C-alpha cells in the first residue's frame, strides 16, 4: 500500500506560481497529477513514468512542470503563470505496478493510489 499526501496549494493571483508536493510512503512507478473544479469532471494534468518521461495536458503545457525526487519520496508540480481556470482541487496518484504512461492522455495507465487533494485558487 502506498500513502500519498499533497501539500503546497493556496490562493494566488493570476500570473503567480505555486509548487505542489506529494509525498509517498514507498517507491512508486508512474505518478501523476489530476485536478477537479466544482461541477466538472476530474481532469488529468500531468504524469511522469519511472523513466522520467512526462506528459502534460494541452492547457498547462509550457506553464506546469512535473518532477519526482525518489530520495525525498516526493512528487512535484511546479505551476507558473497560473490562470483562474487552473482553480481546482489537485490530487496526486500513483500506479501500483510499472505499466507506464497512457498513450492518449497525460496520465498513467493505472491510478491505484490517491491522495486527498490540495486546493489551488487563482484570482484574476
């Protein structure tokens, strides 16, 4: 079992930056970030596999960067040039086995473990 805990969310103005962190209790393979705004479906934001290959949603390309530090057991999402439409609850997820990245979405093939989320609010 892998436990995931997100942190780093907050309220910022448009154009600001935040870095989200997700600590994991043990080694994981592919990991990713999702977000969900009120009344909307959960959206895959970015993912990184065990080979450090990454995928991003078109809406965040060039602004967000996903990375992982296995020594610190922490997944990061650096978010720059934030926009009001980035406002959402952000969740991290991890894959139980090394299946890797989805071929058609910015996510891992599996998301077996989830954190409880951290809120990001961007004002105009």
